[in-house]
C-alpha cells in the first residue's frame, strides 16, 4: 500500500490502489499531496503525480474503481509472470 525506498533517496514505491489514495487524501496527517492528473488510459486506469511524506512521485498509475481483491490478483499475476523483468504491461 506504499513505501519509500531509502536506497533510492526516499523514492515512493507502490501506491497503486485508489482506495489507499482516497484514505491518504482525506486525512491531512498522512502527508499526501495530489499534484495533478497526467493521463487517463481507458476507463479504469490513470496516471497521477503526487508527493507522499515529502517524496515526489512523478508518475504513479492506478486502477480506478476496481476492488482491492482484483488489484491484488492482477499484480500477483504480473509479479509471478514477469519475475526478473522491469515492467509488466497491465
């Protein structure tokens, strides 16, 4: 549900679930700031720019309106089928 990588100067990793975005955005103590919409892909995918705990994520993608169970299944399939490779085209 999101983490920061100390080896990459605190770069934000994860945060691909719309429910988590909603929770962070509604709670001001979570240090989350939405910086803008980059692009919409189809009906359910979007790319966003944001800062979280002071670290900028230039482009983060998420599926909008899908269930957390669907997201977990999809990302698990990506991880298992693309192990050792850079990207998983969703």
